[in-house]
C-alpha cells in the first residue's frame, strides 16, 4: 500500500485544519529549518493512512480502542510513502527509511500525564464537518486531529513546533463535550524543550507529545579588538560562496570590518542583509553557475575563495542515491572544478569540514568529506594554490543545532575565545 502527499495536498490541508504554519507551506521557511525543506503535516499523513486502511471498518465494533503513533522523522512532499503491516502494527516508509509507526489495539492505553490545571478550548469549525462528511470519513477523528495540529502549529509551541507522538484513546464510556476540544499542556522541564499534552473531546482522550523545534539564533556577535585588527591586515579580495547563512554568514560578518577589500558574497535563496558598500552580492547556485563563479574570480583576482555551499547533512551509514550523488557533487566535484579552472590565477582556497568526521568516519557524509579533503590537498599542492581545510566544531547553524543542543556558539564567539583560529581560517598570522 502506497500513497503520496503533494504540495497542493499540504496547502489544502493547512486551510481545512487551520494549521497554516509556514514549515508546511513555505519553501524558504522549510529550507532554513533543521529539515532543510518544508514538511508534511503529521496529522495529514495519519488521516491519509486512516483512509487507506479503512480505520472505520477496523474499529467499527470496538467499545474502546487505542491508536499509538510514533514519528521518527519528517515526511517529504511528492515522495512515495509505503505502508508495511505486521500483525496490528503499521510502519510507514519513505525511500526505504522508516519514518513512523502506528499500533492499533482493542484496549485503552493511557500514560496519564501530570499536566497544568490551565487549559485551552477550541471550538469545532463547521467547515471541518462539512469537508469530512463529503469525504465520508470517520467524523470525530479528523476533527480531533485537525484541532490538534492547529493547536501545535499555531498556539503551543506554535511557529517552531514538532509532533513526536500521538496516543489516541476511544472509549464509549468517555463523555466529554461534542462542541469543543479541550487541551491541557505542560513542558516537562525548563531545560528540555519537550511538552506533554492531553486533548479531550466526545468519546476521546488523546495524549500527545510535542517539541519546540530548535532554530539558529540570529544575534550577531562583534569580534574583539584583536580580531578586528587582524582582519584589517587582509589585502586580497574575498569570494564567499554560500554567505547567507551558517558559518558563511559569520565569515561575511567578520570580514565587513575590513573596508579596504571587496567581499563578493553569494546567496541562493536567502538574501544578504549586511550594510557594507564593499560587499558585492551575487545570486549563485553552485550546481549551475560554475561559469559565473569563474568570471567573478577572473575579475577580482587576486582573491581568496571561501566555499560554504551545503545541502541538508545526514550522518547515516545508509542514504538514498540522490543524496549521495548531491553530496559528491557539492562537497567534492564542484570545489575541485573551481580550483582546477582557476589554478593559474592568483587564488587561495578555504574548505570547511567538521570535527564530527573524527568520531563518525563510517557515515557516508564523513567518507565523502574525507575524500574531498584529500583531493583538495592534492590538487592545491600540485598547482601551488594556497589552501586551508578547517574542521569546525559545532557552530550555531541549521546543520548543527538539535533538540538537546540548541544553544551553540556562533563562529565569532569561538574566535573571540581562541585567537589561534584567526590563522587557521583567514590566511593571516595570529
């Protein structure tokens, strides 16, 4: 059994449910998130699943039942979702990776979270009822899941939210309001961004757990006087490929303190909002615009090249062929082509890596980055191109932050605390 959620499905569902959180419908929001792309509503996945397996028929004669749903990772749009059944357990896969698991039982299973006395009531939207009546689906479950996703995506946690699990319990003896949904919530700890919730409506108690999705902090740290003094010693122009976010943005912010050189800062989807008349902004997609990059290098040579383009990074030993091909292209082939095409010009080349490959050398990403490091060293040495390869620690960026590690320092904070990094990153003596 297979199904697909299209972009249009997501947009339509955002209107029906009221959960128009941009993570589901806006390309740029998704791109800048820890997912690297917009993601499907978890509730929409479950509703599609219910329709395919005919949940009405399965639970028709049950006086009580429970449906436990665990989400392991996000679901992509326009990508086949496969349902594999074993006994009463269903596993949902995308590209051979299990992303969710659903268990259906003819009994109730309640965790009985200890929650706040405060509660929120959501009225039932008549549009929901009319829509699901037309679809001939089990009425109450879609209404509950719609209010659940609206609550999570728009109220609490709100904009930066994730649904981890949903535990649906039906019992004919439950007798709650049929005209409104009541939800209780409590964050489990001030230090851990996980929230326990309980929803009650009609014959249902739904316990669900959510998280506050980590986002990179946007604060800009000023380099200390020593760093600024050293940055002003740079004489060559600088090309920063991928200057709009993460370490590339931090490098660009640091370099703005040198007003004597030109900084050519490239972006793909995110605009660069640094006020500096010595910054030239260029829209570049490295997979397509190698000729444009070569032209920039020719015009502004002698030039230092900083290479920061990166797709979403996955540290796994099994990745689909599309991701592997993209990694090999962006991390290996493109930087090698840039160096080879400009080997006789006055250039130097900076290539970023990560200390994670020290600890996880068996992952596909690590193997590709190690291959890139080796080949870049070899070609730069062959053509006498000055180069630096630096393995960064965890830096505040969408690639590095996680639920339990969401307050990482930015690059400036690292350099302020460690002056020796100046020589390792900027081709100048510390």
